[in-house]
C-alpha cells in the first residue's frame, strides 16, 4: 500500500510477526501491501500499543537470529528441493563444504552474533561477573542544580601565611585594629 499513512492494526500485527520471523523492516516495507518505513516510524511514535508489540517483535527477532547461527554452522540454511517440489531445509550437510563457503559462513555468523549483542545486550552481550565483598547502603540523591564556580581573575592560588606578630604590635601594615578608629 504505497503511501499508506492511516494506522491499521492488522498491518501492524503482520509487520511485528514478520520482524519476529527474522525479516528486516526494509524488506517488509518493500511489499506493495505494506507502508513505507517512515510511516512505520510515525506509527511507533503515535501508538504506544504498536511500540510495545514492535519492541517485543525486535526481541524475538534477535532470538531468531541466534537460532540462525546454528543453522548456518550446521549447513541447515542451504535449501534443497523436496519430493513435493517445495523447498525444504537440509538436516545435515550432504556434501563437502568448499573453502569459500566456510569464509562466507563465518561472516554470516559473525554478523548475526554482532546483531544479537546489539539488539539484546542483556541476553546476548558480553557479561562480566562482579563480586562485592562489602555491604554498603546506597541512598538516592536528586540533583536539582549544578553550579560551576570559576575563580576570580587575579585571585591568589595559595593563601599566604600570616606573619608572626605579638599581640601588642598593632603597627604591622597587614593588621587593622577595628576597635581603634585611628588605625583605618
């Protein structure tokens, strides 16, 4: 449906199902009965229920991609025509694999591994185990204002030490007696 801009729940469901089945949004939107990518993005902004279904479909898509990795490694992604004329997938590779096919499979597997890590980092990303031997209480602090204070130009970087003066010696030029009006 070229130029479709009106939200259609059935079309949105088809998009999510196809995403979960491993297809890309670009491929889906190339079909004549599907909206363009920009329309799908508009629907995502305007429809929270579609956004939730879309996000779930993207998570399922990552799981599908991970399943594909094993199929590629085992050669199950190589289609073979079945007895009924329909395309079936091989259960095991039935022929030796050529060197160029090995490199192609490595690339396909590596790209899918990367995608899975990016799409679902908590599930497929690199994990680190952190062990904490100490218990501390963490309190939540809400920052309401951050203020940057710049030093005044010409201000000394260190405060000079006061000279040693006897209490009786008020004649030092750095000391002013606030009780004696004559010292001003």
